[in-house]
C-alpha cells in the first residue's frame, strides 16, 4: 500500500519530497524543468508516419510481443536519436531505448536521481538524506520510494512498481538518520517489476548483462547476444523453445533488422549522422525521412505515395504541409513542449493554456467556447472538468491516488471503496451507483477477478471466474449458473472453448500465433491464412469455400475476391489513408473527396448519386446537399449538440438536459418529450398526444410499460419480467374478455429459449443443435381429456401433443439453412459459393430459381404461381402468369438502380430515389405509380395507378407515425416503443375500426392483441360487432412470423405462402384482420404499394431491392440498393443493410482476439465504418476521432457480436451515435495532457465498455 502521508513538503524548482524526519535542508535542481520534462511518445502530437510535430523527431516505437495474465510482459523498443548525450543505449542497438534496459542513475552523492525510460528520456527526482519518497510535478504519475536495497518507481496509472537494486560492495559502511545505507553514485539496472498483488517479473543478470527474465505467471525468457547487442529473445517455458524476436545490427551497432514473431519483420536504414532515414518490411511498405542540419525531419513520404508530409520550422512554431500544400500551424511553448495554438488548414484556431507543469488548464475552440480543467496541486490529478456549457464533473481520489468518487452535472455520484479481506488474500472494490445499487468486484491474491456481486435491494446476483496455476481463465459462471470452460496450449493460447451444454470448439494457430483453424462441434472446421504481416489473406468457410483478401502498402486492403471469384477493389487517400474509392466487379466506383481539413467533402455512389458536405469552424457538419440540390442545414449549441436541423420542407428542434440527453424534439408533424431516471433509462415519452411510461423495479427485475392512447379511457399495461441476465422470463399482457394473458419463458445452458408457455394451454418447444442453431419449433396444446400426455410421449409424439406448428430446420456446415419442413410442406435450398440461395424446391418440383450478377444483385428469378410450383412448359396457359425476371441486359441502370423488369420501367431522381414506376403492356393502358420524397429522404406519398393518393408522415426520429388515403377515407396511426410499433389504430371515415397492441422482444414479435370490427350475419341482417383476440407469435430465426396461436394453443392465423424474397403466392389474404403485416424482421408490409416499410427505407419484394440508396452509404455494405444476400439467414432490421466488407474484417479481428460468435452472430461496429449523411453525422465525428488517434475502424475493440434477428442495427440509430460520440469525446477531454497513444488506448477501452453495455442491455 502506498499512501502519500506527508509530514512536510519542501518545494524547490518544482520538486516535492516527503519527509519522515524534519531536517533543515534546501537545494537547487535546475535540470528539473523545461525541455527535459518527461514526455512519452503517446503524449506527442504527430503527423505523417509518425513524426513529432514539435521536435521534428521520428516516433518509431514498437512492442514486439506481450505475454502474461497478470503483469503484461511486453518488450517495447523506441528509436531515441534525440536522447540525452549520457543516455546509455538499450539492448537493440545504438540510439534505441527499451523497457528491459531501464536503469536508475544516482549522482550528487545520492541526492539526484534520474531514471531512464523506454522513451530515451529521464524521470528526475531529488532524494536528500532522510527522505523516503520523492515526487516531481513535471511527471506526477510517478513516485520514487526509498527502500533499504532498492529504489522503487511507482506508476499510479498502471499500478506497477519497478525496483532498481542500489546495493554495492561498500553499501553498508555508512548509514543515514533512518538507518539506511547511504546512496552511492552510479548506474543501477532494473531488478524486478511488481504490482500491488505481489505478481513479479524478475530480471536476472550474468556479468552485468541481462540474460533471463522470469514471470510469476510461469513465463521464462532467455536473451541471447551477438557481441554487444541483443540477438534473440527466446521463450523457454514452453514444450519447445520459441524465438519471439530476432535482432541484427551492423558493425556500427545500428539496428538494421527486427523480426518479431508476433508482430512485424522490419528493416532500418540510417545516414552518416545516424538519423533514421527509412524503415521498411521489404515487401510493400516503407517510409523515408529527410532531415535538416539540426536533425529534424523536413520531409517524409511512404510507399505508394502515402503519408506525404513537409515540415517548416521557426522559433516556437512548426508548419506542416500535406500533399495538397494544406498547412497546419503549431505554435508552442518550447519549455514544456506543448502547443499553444493549432491553426487548421481552413484557418480555424484552437488555443491551449497550461500551468507551470504543463497541465492543460483551458482549451479554447475555434468558436471561442472553452473547456477547463482544475487539478489537485500535489498530485496533478484532474479535480474538476468543465465543458463548454459550464457543466462540471467532479473527481475525488484516495491516498493511493485512485478515483473513488465521480459527481456529474446533475449531482449524481458514483462511489468506489476498496479494501482487503481474509488476511490480504482478496481485494474487494465496491461501487455504489446514484440509485443505491452496488456492484462488488472481488479479486484473489494475484489480482485476478474471481467474483462480481451485484445487489439491488434484497436481491443479489453472483458471477464467478476460475483460473489455473498459470493464472489463465479456465471457467466462468454467470448469475444464472451457466458455465463456459476454456483451455490453453503451452504458449497460453486459447485452444478449447466448451459451452454450457458441453459442446467444444478447438482452435489452432500458425507459426505467428494467428488463429488459423477452428474445429467446431458439428464436425466442421474453418480455416484462416495470413501473410507475414498478420493480415488475413484467405478465409475458408466450413463448406470449403474461399474468400481472398489482398493488401497493399501499410497493410491497407486493396482487393477482395468473394466465393464466386468476383473482385472488389479499394483505394485510399494518400494523406490520411482514409478509404477514398471502392470499385465493384462491374467497374463502377463509389468515391469520396476530402477538404483541406481531411473531412469528407463529396460522396458519390456507384450510381453517380452525389452528396456535398460543408462544416463549421469547429469541424461539425454544417450542411448536406443531395443530388437534387436539396440542402439540409445543421445548427449546434455551445455544447456542440444538434439543436436544429432544417430541411427543404421541415425544421426539427432538439432540447437537452445538462448531460446531453434529448428532452424534446419538435417538428412540423410531431412533438416528442423524454424523461429519464437516475440510471439514464427512458421512463416517460410523449408522442403527439400519446404517452408511454416505463416503471423499473430492479429488485423484482420487472419493467412495466404503460401506453396512454389519446382518446382511449383505459391505459394499456404490459409487464416484462427478466432474469439476472436480462432474458425475458415472464410476460403479463392486458386481460381480454376476463381472460388473464401470461407467457413464461425458459432457456437452456447456452441462453437459447427452449420453452414458452401460457397457463391457458399454449406451448412452444424449441430445440437446438450443437452449434445452437434452431432445429425444431413445435407449438400447440396438450389435451385435457381423453388423452394422457405421458402415454403420448411414450409413443414418440413430442410435446405439445397437438402441434399447430411443427417446423424443422436443417443447415449446412457453414450454418446456412438447407431445409425447412412443417406439416407436410418441405423446402430445400440450393446455394452458390457466396451463400446466396439459387433455388427453392420440394421433393416434387422446383418452385423458385434465382441468379445473381457479379455484385450480388438479382438478375434472374422464376417464382412458381400455379399450385405453388414452377411451370416449366412455356406453352402452359399459366406460364406467363408466373412472376419472373427475365435475363435481359438492361435490368439495371448504372449503380444498380432499376431500369426495367419485364413490363415495368423505373425512373430515379438525382438523389437516388425511385420517383416513377410505369407498367407498359401491349394492348393495355400504361399503369404509373409515382413516389414523393421529403428533404430527409423519407417517402411521404405515392399515387397508385388507380389514382389513389397515399400520404405518409414521420416523427423527428424518422419513424412513420401515420399513413392516409383520402379516396378510401382511411387513416392508420402508429405509436412507437423505440424502434418497434407498440400500438396501431385504423380509422375509416374518422371512425375507429381496429386497434392493435404489439409486443416485441428485441425485433421478434412475441404477441399481439387485436380489437377489430367484423360483420356478423344473422336472420335479421348484417351488423357490426367488435371482436378481441390475443395471439402468440411463432417466428422463424430470420424474424418472419409463421403463425399466431391463441392462449389455448389453437391457430388464429398462418403466414401465407411467400417466395424467398417476400412475394406472396396468393392473391387473396385470409384472416387479414389478424395478419401482423410483417414481411421480414423490422418490415411492415403496405398493401397499397406492395412495399415494406423498413424503418429508414422501403423494400420491394418484387425486385429484392430497396427503392432508395442506403442512407449510411458504404456503412451498409457494398450493395446500396440491395437487401441482405440471404434472406433466410440474415435480416436488415432498419433498412440500412449490413456492413458486409468491414464486418467481415472486423469479425476476423475479433476472432483473432478470441471473441466467440454463436449461430447467426454478426460483427457489429460500435462506431459505424462509413456513413455521414443525416443522423449519421455523429458517427462520422466519432470515426474522425478514431482516425485521428489511429484506432482502426475494424479494431476488435470496435466490435460487438450481435445475432440476427437480435438488433444488430441498434448501432445504427441516431441516439446510439450521439451517445458513442459524446463518450469518446469525454475520453479525449479527460486526458488533456496525454498524447495519441495513451488516448488511443483509452478510446479502445471505452469502446469495449460500450460494447459490454450493449450486450448487457440486449439480454
């Protein structure tokens, strides 16, 4: 325990000391401040690949490996040409420093202490006689402690101590007032690292040379030398010794080659002045550096012209020019080496003010708004952060300089308490939230998390973690007592994963420890091949189909070859390495251009639809102009929150509370208000006179949703009860006709829903295979008389005994659906090598046939009509009645906008939206459908060939709130709960004729309650009566509703026969009053247009395409008009498609990290990979932030494994984008003195936190 108990503080030239005694002492330490201030490479401002803007030095730092479970055992080396002259070279060569070569230098008879860092700089302390501790405000994260035989350097950020042995032969001859031997001048190497749990890394020397390293986790390393320099680092605790890194130096001691097994194989060149002039991988990547006479980089350029940059130096000023000669100017303070003003190429200026130790006090943004920081004087820790609106966050710390309390602008506090229990064998950290709930983290004697205890009122839940003797996680048990087990090989790589049902996955690796093979419990395997740089170059799925990837300079993906051999190409901006162009297999291009600040200026899709972006002085989106010339304007408040969005036909106004939560949204057609609880959960929402209230009982684990419908006397109350993992276990619906409507849910050890039952008789049983793929759904009822269900079981009849639905599924090795079967209806699916379905047939005949072009769009379709079969005889009278797309050359315009499908001709506007569809048939008058759009790309109306006009209205969140046809005197209104419709009301002649209450779990329809009019025939004539029905939905894995059963388990409605892409085979709908009107998950079918409303777009099942371009651009994948590639196994919940290309790369990165994907899981980006229009502005800002700090958009930290129809596209909502952007900005702002690498690490950590919260919220 390291408590700073200060008896007396003496300050001289910025240094502080803790006294055990009180001698009269003072001195001067002039080297303690100024340019010698400690700055790590992660705190530098860099340009190019990278170069420190202020000093002009190349920042070349590499971590060649990282091992261990407790203390990370990493070897990091840094090019340190500007190191101080008396600095001893590290292990790898001249002017190279590393973290294995850190040492302490004692001078001035032991009173001055200098500790050499891996950066090639010194940490400076003064330690006069009688002092036990020293602290320097120039590097406040470090504390120097005196022990008898060691000096200890403690880093409060990593909670790690480094011990340097200071004993010599004459060490005990003289002692100070404390009885310690006097320090002697000299250089003393690192002895060992130790954390607060006594985990250690020991450095062992022979003849003053480091030869061995031992980790308490069991890892052992040997160091081999050639002459003076390090040659190899070898891991020796494995079954066979493994060379982790090899280094080669020339005769002058220059490091000329570094071959890291787990990282890169690099080569270095130097000039006569020993400046680093090139690094390369001798493959496709290199960077050249050119210097002035002072050893500062004046020009640098990389392979293929990437990273071109020029530097111009003046006193306290550096100007950086890119390839277009755009200049960024840095004015700085040369004493603290911090920027004072940064002027962007557009002329926007950001100003910085510091205290005398270099801590940022204020940052003044280009518009004059400021953020400020207040620090604790003795520790340099942030005490208060004030944003541009004056909102304050307060921070408190304990004596160990750890955060113990955070108070936000609403005066809510989160408190942390830490203490040891059981004789120091365990450590607990108790976190208390503002609502009083607590979470306790228990760690064992090695600091490994063993328990997480959560308490809400009287309810407690426990998660447990177990480790092997080498401190590797081998088992977890969640709060529902579900276990997973992990196994490892001798190199500490994950080799086995066993799920809760005992099924096992096995993992194999290549020579560079990259995941190369996955053996799965369904007797299948996947393979992955990599190049020497660790890039995935080939993925072979379980069916043996290959997808290939090719890379250029800087490991940028330049080509993708899909399973069918189609080739996609990618190009990048030379200055920023941002994606600049995608070329599809047809040779069409999707391109971006960038302004002088590196922001997207124009975006042009494959169809030549073009969008133009402008930005304000703070870099926020100011306007967006589409191809039709429609301009959308964006206004922000002083907190840079969107407060007004102005389109060509509406204005949207946003209000926020002090935390940035939206409280009101007002537009022409809607007004919405939002209230939140202490946990930021939405508890009240109003929508155009309607109201939704949510009551959370965390102790009972229930959510009660109450709908107050305008004009309706009684509210609609629904209660959801969850288990400790957030899985729905009980649903209580409003009573109907005196009947209590309840559903109960059960799950297996893998979290798959197995049972859904009603006390009134409804039963749904679901079974899964070894891959957790659904293989049977059996729904119906049990007899209450005449039959004995146990006897029925004995005869082999599954439960429920009387099945209304008995759906079976079969899959191939890659988990694509191959067969479905229910009540005598059987379908077989044939797939191509891109997992696209090419045929649907049963045992008797082919029913559907499809073909696709090289970009994945439908080019041919035959869909059977007569008797639901494909008629092969062209002379059959029904042959031409089949719905089919013939294979002619002009199906599509450029970019896959439709041109002609048989007799239908299509026209689009310059914004890429369908505006006219004309049917031309010989001998018939042409039939025209017109489509009208608003300034937010929302379809606001259609005119049908019959002349009927339909009007659509939306709220400010883009949710459709009504549709109306004056000719039919028909109006339908919708009330939304999040992204699902909760209540629908239909008016005829302004009289209500039907009402529907819908209940979803995620995006799966669970139940619906209908109250509707029907005509009853009697001997006295017809009259209208009202009828009520409660239906429980049975859904396929892709979210399609198969049937509705009543609470007794009898069928109310069954899905009519549809084609693969959603076309109905029947001209007449039966039981239409109960039809859920859901096509695929997230799609509401409109009979008047034949389209399906898909939240942000409209889907056309006749064409398999959307009628407008993807609003998120390439973030939705490389087919902007296309639906998913396989509608049996994939869904697009929001009409935003799937982030296919980047998602594939993200998935592989997540797999390399050991993340587990279950059946149907896709890799969802937290920060969207592309897209900047409309509500994607916040995502674009987040992406720019990640790019600035070099967090790859496909970094595993930016991914969440989300299933379908689980809401993968939750990450595509405006609210989610704004939340992520706010949190990432807070990370950057909370690290005012940190540099790029530290911020990068913090951003990745925050992304993981967000991902974990999303997964928890979806349970």
